[in-house]
């Protein structure tokens, strides 16, 4: 650009920024809402979360129907493609998931080099980011390519979790078993043993129940990244970072630590009284949308109770029930999805720091569906901020600052 053109552009910009528009033309700034509570940020056809009726629908289907009857593979397909698969579609989908249950060699190198006390959620965040280097379609954000990438990630997340856990335990990672379902293979790759059918059914129900949930923090994060037209792996890496926090996905781990801290059912009431006296936030309770019952909790309660009896260790389930009742003595606060998940995952033998990665292994289907939906009718997600800092301060030379 010539010097004259640059000068003309600068003059125009200065004129635009110094001219004052008539007051009537300035639209009112929307009110600030802390935590965006109650703000509708997105329109979606993926899942519906209704607080007053405690209802969760995936693509119009009530979660209660899916929790008891559906395989996670069907639910992942439903979220990604918008309808339940027929037999052939499900067969193809399963085949593609099974074919992608492996990691590129450099991923294993990374897992071996990580400090053995690396928090698994951080491993997963970095692992997914690393997988982007080896994905053949990374820059293609068409729906078809993003669906293919989503299938790869759904297949790879449990492999990352299992391989990392085995390596840090001094064991060799084991190859996936193509005969096993998604849930069964996840348990198999962690333990090296073909799992009990009840364990598989419980983990499958967990995966089904956690696969999507409206505009939660990690899904919103994924959509914000997708709205810049960044690729799926970038969106999922960011979503994993958001899921890690104890106010979101990390609550299942924090809940189990609470149960272990209380340790004895006779200590539950006094522990709760003390928590309220100190205004402590009790993990696994409360929800931004569900103020009565989280519809997912009922199914996880069922599985926690069943597995507790099965492994002959009902203590943590019984403590959970008592904790839920004990809290109601203080205020109306109900268990959320993470509460009964904690004892259920513990009974499955999943290490506590892998609870949130298991949540992620399920939610990756929902995140991916949201990324595809965002691309389809995209607008950059870019809200405003309300400036509440000082005005009219001035730059002072470094030597003059105290
Ligand atoms: C999920 C959560 C962040 C929702 O927050 P929120 O929508 O801002 O909750 P609200 O503001 O409606 O809470 C209302 C009141 O209940 C209290 N409350 C909410 N959850 C609580 C909990 N788990 N333990 C103790 N008090 C809680 C709040 O402190 C607030 O008290 P106040 O009225 O005296 O200020 C919150 O319930 C929480 O931190 N829960 C624990 C973490 C957790 O389990 N997260 C997983 C969610 S699926």
C-alpha cells in the first residue's frame, strides 16, 4: 500500500473513532450476568436439559429409555448423526471404532516419558493435542471429515487412558480386543482381563448417561473454539481443559475423596454439620440447571448399589445414601451426576484419578456433535465485557513510577 493510501486510511479511522454518534443510536448494553447463568448462548438439536422437570433428552429421546437399553456406540452415533443407527449403520460404526483403537507410536513415547505422577486429565489433554499431529484430516472441518475424526477420538480416548495407566503402573499397554464392546474393551485395556458382564453394563450405562448435557462448561468451551473455525482436536483439547476443574468433571474424583475422608457411616452427620458450619462446597451436590433431581443420578445410584453388593463392599454406597439424606437436614441440595458415579467407578476398580478421564471418554461424542453443529451454522462466539476498571489514567515513564 502506498504512503498516501496508508495516510488516507489512518485519517478515516481517526475520524470514525473520534466522531460521536447521537445518543439515540447507541444500543443499550445487555446486563451483565455472572457465570452467564440463565443466558441462552446457543440453539441446539443435540440434547435438551430441563431443570424444572428434571428431563434430559438426546436428540429427542429421554435418557431414561437410553440408560437401560442402549449401547454407548448407538448413543454416540445418535449424537453425531442425529438419528439412531439401523443394524447396518451400527455395524459399520462399530467396525470403524474398533479399527481406530490404537495410537500412533509417538503417543506411546510421550506416555512413557511423562512423570509417573502426571495428572491423567493433563495427560489426556496433551495426548489429544499430540494426536492432532498424526490425524490425516486435521485441517478439514467439513461435517464428514469431522465425523470421521470424532470416531477416531471416541476410539482413542480410552486407549490413551488405559495405556497411560498401565505404563505408570510399570506394565506394558495391551492391544484392544476387537470382540469387545466399547465399555468392555475400556475395562479390558485397563486390567488385561475380560470384565464381568455387570461391570460392562455399569460402565456402558455411565458412558450413555454422560455423553452429552446441553451447554455445560466444557461443551461451551468446545463450541467457542469451533466458532473460530479451528479443528476438532483443538476444540476437544480445550474442552478437556475445562472438564478438569472440580466444579465440572473433576467433581467425581473429589466426591470419592470425600467418601474416603469420612470413611465411616457413623461420621457422616458430623462431617456434614462441620462442612456447613465452614460453608464448604460439598462435591457431587447441586447443579446449575437441576435444582431438584439430576435424572442421571437415579441410574448411577442403581449401579452403585448393585456393584457395591457385588464386590462385597457396600460401605461407600451406604455412606453415599446417608450423605445425601444428611445434607437435606441443612438445605435442599441434591446429588448430581458425579455423586453416585464416584462409588460406582470405584467399585469398577477404576483408579480415582481416572474418573474424570472416563467422563471425558464418554463426553467426547457430545463435544464432537456440538462442534459439527457449530460449524454448520457458525457465528463467532464473542460476547462483550463490562469494563469496571479505572478510566483516564496516564502512561508514565518507567523512571517516574514508584
Ligand atoms: C454445580 C455448582 C457449581 C452449581 O453452582 P450454582 O448454580 O452457582 O449454584 P447456586 O448458586 O444455585 O447455589 C445456591 C446455593 O447453594 C449452595 N451450594 C450449591 N452447591 C453446593 C454444594 N455442592 N455444597 C454446598 N453448598 C452448595 C451455594 O453456595 C449457594 O449458597 P448461598 O445461597 O448461601 O450463596 C455447585 O452446585 C457446586 O459447586 N457443586 C459442587 C461441585 C459439583 O458437584 N460439580 C459437578 C456439577 S454436575
